[in-house]
C-alpha cells in the first residue's frame, strides 16, 4: 500500500463544507458593512468601504459557485448548521454601538479571522484538485490584507476624533473577539458545539439613519446646486457645465448610502443574486462619486467651498426601504438620456476626463436601470404584491423628492446660490472662462 498523501486529507464534500462556512461569513459581514455606509462621514472611507463590500461579494459569489460545483448535482446551500453561532456573530456587528466600535471590531477581529482562515485553507488544501478555489482565495487574501490595513487606519482616526468613544469601542471589539473564540473561530477545522446566542454586551439595535453623515471637509447642505431648488437657475454650459457635472458626480454619495441600506434591508428577503447585484451597484456609485471628487480636486477647488448634499437620501430615509430602491431607479432612468449628449459636449470642449467619466457612467447606469426594474418587481412579488406596480414606486419617489425640494427655505436657497457663485468665480479665476 502506498503512503497516504497530505493533499488527500479533504475529500470533495469536506472541502465544500469549509467553503460554505467561508461563504456565509463573507455574506454576513458584507451585509453588516453595507448597513453602516450612511453613518460613515469621511468620503474616502465611505467610497473605499463600498469597494470592499463589492470585493467581499465577489469572493462570496465565487465561494458559492464552487460549493455548487463540489456538491453537484445539489444546488442547496441555505443551511448553516453547526456554523450558525459563527455566522450570527459576523452579522452582529451591524448592531455596533458606534462608528469606532464598528470599525475596530471589523478591522481587528473579523477580517483577521477570515484572513487567517484563508491562509490556513490555502496551506492545507490541494492546489491540484481544488485549483479553482486557490485562484480566487489567493485574490481574496490580498484584498483582505488591504482591508485590514484600511480599517486599522480608519478606526484609529475615528477614535482620535471621538476620544470619548474609545473605551466603548475597545470593549465592543473585545466582546466580538470573545464570542468569536466561543464559536471556535473561522478556521478550517470542524466547528465546536457552541450555540452562543443573544445580543453582544453593549450592542445597539441597528436603525436606518434618517440623515447621512457628511465629510466635514466639504460644505454641508441639503440641496447641492441652485437648479435643484430654482428651476430658473441655468444648468450651464462650457465651464459651468463641467463644474455642475463634477458636483453631480460627487453628490452621488447619496446613492452609495442608499445602496448600502437596501442591500442590507432586503438581504434576507431576496435571493443571493440581489446581494451580488446591489453590492456592485453600490460600488459603482462610489466610483461615480470619486470621479466627481477627483475632477474637482484636479481643478484645485477648495473642498470647504464644495457642497455635499443630503436631500435625495433624506427624501426617502423615513419611508419603507423599498423607496430608497425606487429612488435609485428613479434617478437612473431620469438622467440616463443626458449622459451621451454631455459626453459629446465635453469632447467639444477638449475636456477628455469629463467625457471619459460620463461615458463610463452611462454604461453603468444602463445596467443599473435594469437592476432597479428587476429587483423592484422581485421585491413586490416577494411581498405578495403586483410586480407590475414597480412604476408606482418610481412615481412616489418622484413625489417624495419634489416634496423635499419644496421644503427648501429662502435661507437655504440663498446660501446654495452664494456657494455656487463663489465656486464658479473661483473656477473662472483659475482656469479662465473658456473652460477647464
């Protein structure tokens, strides 16, 4: 009899069981992270976290597909079994008591647990028989290292800005670490018999934020440009159109937040494909936000004079979350026809960067409009309502926005006109009236 080989330690179904655990941990964590997007103030953190959520969704998607391959012909996955206590813990960080506590528990406890598990798996599994898993988990390992470093920076910065929350954040992270230990960690071994249940000490039941947090480096407002509240104010052409477009892209920050809320709100109502699609949608919106930010910074405009608004998110944040989904769908379908025309105008101005960003934005929004219609219909059907009523949701969103706009005070209107005028004057002085 030949000597046994180490690479044969896990058979096909043993391997599938471990990958299923990884899938549920990734799924649970990304859903928790998405819920926190409106509460994160720094723009760099908000946009980068959206990218990390998408990365986790891609890893989870690959894990899920690999489990199906290994369990063929079975397509059953939605059982958590002995891993439930572990998976529930990854979901429990949704109820973190503060932003620093959330960042610390994810960055110092949960992400390192996944990193260690992936390293252990790649070291112990068979790179021949399980080569496909080795490819995507190797990528996930690289991404997790970047994520941990970023969360460490963010947690330190959040704690230094809110020193009174430091002690509570540390206690929360310790509680998460303790529960993780009770659950046996992620690892690659068999799960323990732990059945730890109940909320963690210090947890605070998650509630969708009514108002989103805003980066203090920008000018905070509800309405981010005068034409939103005054239809006689020109959208502009030439340099003013370039500026207005960049401001619009920056202010797609609301769509990042809405995407995170709805991803989390409907994660247990709609199938996995919803999470996968909405993670991509949320990440795309973060890219659009960054497009505007980078153009404004390239034009050397002072952030303190750049408006960062909240009105679109706030117009639906106290409604059923279906209206935040509807709000995304409404604005995707409302504005998409303008994108190619504006890209052509930017081309005529010689502004290749604005043209480039608008061109890619159009492709994203075409896809997003499909997401909105499809998932509104699926959500209505899941609720036992008529899927054909999706357009009624869109129409109500239009009314919600209009009602919010009508609430603008004379002071708000005067202030945003003054801020816009100062930006236009600053841009004119820097670049000249012929455009950027």
